[in-house]
């Protein structure tokens, strides 16, 4: 009964080769978030969707984009991954703004 | 946005002792304060949260206290067990925003 599912769990991509990470949820939550977490650091918000409304953090690199084609799915696209983009990428949802988050298991991205 | 500071960064306790982690926040109008536990290689999981209309909340061995005047909240773990070893993150939203900002995390090690 997984609720927030991220695929794949581990992703290896080549330097500069576009990569897409996916997140799906069975909770019917309105808000979906993408966080980047580097080793021994706090999760850092990249962007989020409130329903169909996309919200980008001011310091999120242009290299990162997101799509939410429907309530259940959200994608993170990295157009040209660099070595510095290697991290754990966490998807989270909340039922409404201000509610607690439910996190997915994360995708660990390695850039070679 | 919200600025959340978390201390200590590492905490080692003897099994059976108590552990306390403290966070301070900057936005006096913030009204929701969750704590997440992240075991190695796993997703952060919400373990307890508190809203600004209460000063303390307890769930078995875990408690959270909130001091709105001083703008800090703390996680208390009593009778620690080896399975409590993990990284703990506090978080808070800004008053004009619902996105969570996370503290830097506390690595808790419970020694048997």
C-alpha cells in the first residue's frame, strides 16, 4: 500500500545526458513537492505544484524542470546533469497547503 | 522565507537515556512544526508535529514542546533504544507560505 512512489530508486546518468525522475501518489493530495538532498544535508526545495499551479524556488537552477500531467504524477527533468547534481531526490505530497508531508522513498541520482 | 536552525548536529546517548534536539525559527507567525526521522538510505518519516495552539504534544516515548515567545521547539525522546538511531529533521513554514523549510538535521546515535 505504498502511497508516494518514486521510480527508479537508483539512477545513473551520464554527464550532460537528460534524465527524468518520476513520482506518483495514491493519496489524492493536492500539493506535490520535489526536494534535493545531498549527503548529510537538509532537504532543499526545488519546486512544487499546488494542483496545476507550478511554483519555482528562486534559487532552483534552470537545468531543473518539472511536469505534473495529472493529480497523481509529477516528473523532475534534469536537462543537462552535472556532477554537482548527484543527490537524493525526494518527492513529497501534502493533502492541502500547511499539512504535513508524506515523502517517497527517493531516487538516488549518480552522474558519471 | 523561514530560517530554521537546529542543534546539536550530532548527539550520542546511552541506551535508556533521553535525547533532546532543539530548533529555532525566525517567523513569529509560523504555526506548524513537524519532526521527521530519516534512517540511513530511507525516506524521511513524520514522527510527531505540533501546531501553535498547543505547547506540548506527546506520543509514547516522543514529545515535542513549543515556546512561541522564544520561537523555539524541541524534540524529546525518552528511554532511547538502538532503533532510535537516525537523522532527525525539524521543519517550519513561513507565515505567508506553506512550504516547509528544514533544519540541518541531527544525527542521533544510541549506544547499546
